[in-house]
C-alpha cells in the first residue's frame, strides 16, 4: 500500500509499473505480462483518442478540397489546397462575422452575469445562516431536473410581450443566473473561503459587500474560472432557443444559427459548409487548448460534487 | 452530501474546523448574517426571480396554452380543454416520434455507458503515461457544438461521397442509404450522441473510480481475481451512484434530442425528420408544429407537457431500477453476514 502511494503519476512509469502488478510472480513473467497488458491499454486509448479527434481532421479534409475532388471514389483522405476559397465562400454565404460577434456578445454577457450572481448566491448558501437555507438550496438543486427547453412556447410568447423577439436580450436574460452555477459556486465557496478570514474582515469593520469584494472574490477565482469556461461554452453552443427566438432576424443570428442556415441552404456544397463549420469551431478549440487542464479537472470535479 | 463535498473540495478549512471547538464555529458563521439579516436573501434573490419568471411561470403557462386552440398568428382562440391531448394520443406522427426518440435514446445511452466504463477503468491507472492527453482528447467532442457535430456526421453518413459508405464499398459491400432506413438513421444519429458524450461520461466515471480505495483492488488481486473480475465485481458496483447520475442526465438530455435529427435532414425539409418521419423526434415535432406552418401553439404545448411527463417517468424508472438493485445487494449482504456468523459458530 505505502509503496503504491509513493509512486508518482508521471515520469517513472518504467520502474513503478512492475511494483504495482502481480508482485507474487517471477520478474520475467511479470514484465512480459505487464507489457502485453499495457499494449492493449494504450491501443484502446489510442483508438478512442483517434475517434475523438478524427471528425475535426475530416472537417479540414473536406473544407480544404473542392467539392469535385470530394465526390471522387475512393474519396481523398488528405487535405487539399482550397481551404481559403471555401472559407471565403462560406463567409460570403451567410453573415458570418455578425454571427460570430453576436455569439461573443451573448456568451460573454451570460458568463459575466452567471459568475456574479452565482457567487453571491453561493456565498449566501455556503457561509450565511438564514431561515429556510436548507430548503431553498434543495429547491435550487431540484430545478436542475426541470427540462428548460419545455417552456419554449410561453417563453416565446413572453418575449413577444417584451418586444424582444429577434433581440439578443431574449437569449441573454433567461440565462443570467443558473441553478448549476449557484450549486457550483456554493461548493467552491464552502471549500475555499476560510471562516477565519470572514471573521477577521468582520472585525475590521468590513461591510457585507466589502467582504464579498475583498475576501470572497479573490478566494473563489480558480473555481469560478472553471464555471466561467463552461458557461461560456454552453452559451456559445446553445441552439434551440436562439433558433426559435432569433431565427427570423438574420442580423441577430448567433453562430450556431448561421451554421444551420449554411448547411440547410448550401447542403450540396459540402466543402463550403465544412469550411464554415471549421471556422465556427476554431474559437472553442483555442479556448480548450489554453484551458484544457482546468476543463478536465472541472468535468471530474463536477461529477464528484454531484 | 455537503460534508462529503466539502471534504472533496477543500482541505484548509476542514483542518481548521476540526481543531476548533464547535461553539465558536457556529458564532463565526453566524456573524455576517447577524448584522445584515437581509443580505443572504438579497444574494439569492436573482436566481429565484429568474426562475419564477422563466421556469415556474413558463411551465404553468405551457399547460394553460395547451388547453386552448392557440396559434402564433391568430393568438388565443377557444378554450378546448384536453382536446389537444386526446388528439395527440391519436396522432400517428406523435407516436412515431416517441418511438424514434426512445429508440435513439437506447442506441445512444447504452453503448455510451459501456464504452465510458471501460475507458474509465483503463484510465484509472496512476502509472498511465500521457493521461492528460487522453483525458482532454476524450473531452474535446463534448465541448463542440451539436450543430457542428451534426454537420460533420451528416456528411460522413451521406449516401453519395460519404466516407462511411466509401469504406463499406471498399470492403466490398453495398453502400447504405443511411437517411432512408429507420434503424440506420437512428444509428447514425445515435452515433453523434455517443461521440459527443462518451468522453464526458468517462471522466465522470474516472472521478468516481479514483475515490475507490486501492486496497480493495489489492485485496482482490491477492485473492486471485482477474482484471475483468476486478472491473465487474469492484468497479462497476461501487460506481453505481455515478452510473445512476450519468444515466439520468443522459435520459433527460436525449429525450430532448433536437439539433442532430434536424441537421441530419439538412436541405430536405428539416423539421419533418425524413421523408417518412423515420427520424422525427418529439422535440423536433414540437418545434415544427409551433414555429412553422401550421403554427399550432396549443398543440405543441401539449407535446411539451407530454415530454415533461415522459421525462419524469423515465427518471422514475431509472431510480426504481436502482432501488431494486440496492435491495438485492442488501439482501445478498445480509445472507453473507448470516452465513459468516454461522460458519464462525460452527468453527467454534
């Protein structure tokens, strides 16, 4: 047990592996055994990785070849020289720049707002005592089970009353704060804001807003960043509600609606559609490459917190 | 739950808490609330206000709309009671959409969970090299938008010039018209879902696996359990809460399958779900009824409520199966205990 725990995760796999498995067998058998087993392991993982990444490669293959080339048999499986041509066609085919901008506005506004309101609520649920706290928090959790897509029709009618149909506000406002955000930030605050610090700030005569600003915010930043990343991604990828409420107003289309229009209108021109799709995926890929560690940790944390 | 999650999230506060006498801790967290008793309510109010408007109100209003002959253009017309619901139950297209949705739900959830369990078991190895590469690679599909995914897969499954058909042809078989068949279109759409969520579920299971004490596996290994036995007798049973969580999430999510079938039928009247509605889903039907000709709000509000009921029933079914497994496990454990005490008595 103790030897196991001492073996570090990375770097010394060659010496560590044989200690872990089949300690009761002779060394040679052990070595052969573990080599064969790890071969199978890495093969399966490699295959899974290839399947995960392949569609992106394929996107580029289609997007960088001409339509004529892609309709030959057998099909080309390596990139060609036409990506820029196809990308230009896609950008000219639908209002791509506007759509990117709209998506950026929507996702940023939602992210900032979710972070702000969720942190406040999370702080209240984690560190303050008030009547009905337990019940209200359970209620927040319960609302996560209510499928949100189902209020589609009244939401649309409501936006009609507000005069927001075709307006980005219709997409932003319903998502200003989410149950998941409140839940997540409650766990983050509970785990990263020491009571001592709150007490000390209190004794120094800090108001409750001062405490939030000077104590809570700095302590929760890493956990809040993960929530921010995921909130941004979900807002960026959201499709059904934006389609319903913005669908008839091309100047308010988000990138997902623009993509759908592209695919529906030019479906015969795969290369062009795929070039547009690739362009829409690039911003996400940049975010992911920059923050992959936080996002992987966030997904795993999220599971534990749930 | 809060205790376990605290233990998982932080360590600094916990250590200090343990050393601190109980009374004082109470006072400490009492402090802020004392001086501004309204503050916590102010802080949590945005969520509740928003939920009241966009959650509670919309669901109830959906029900109200569903009792009317209501259209986008004509506004509210006659009160028709449960007419929309009775018509819905006689609607062959709604029936077809429901069967399709559940078919795709099964085709996506089952293989996804099995693959995720296996991948998580493999990834749960402290000595694995490149573990971050594998984990993030598996998560990439999950952060990609469904629209982009559907577009790529739609092209992969295209009848002519689709890569999958090309491979089938190269292997010497007849190419398939994936869009035309009911099962084949379901398989194609389910593959999009599987591709998107397998990695995410893998990470969920991996997180849960890492919480299982290594000593269990060691003890089993000493007793001569094979790797597969360790997986099926230790990992899977202990992962049941995580599996439950993932399955419920998947079921509720996949009952609302929408973008994939819509984009799968790109260019072919995309809200019909194929010429013969062979891959029409419930939500796609709802959307088509409400926001395209004939703009029937009342009718599609009834579809929305049926979907709520189905989600609740499906979730209840999953929880029910879980409770059943729990009971069986408890019984097995009792029998084991009984047998052990008996054998101990015999030994004495």
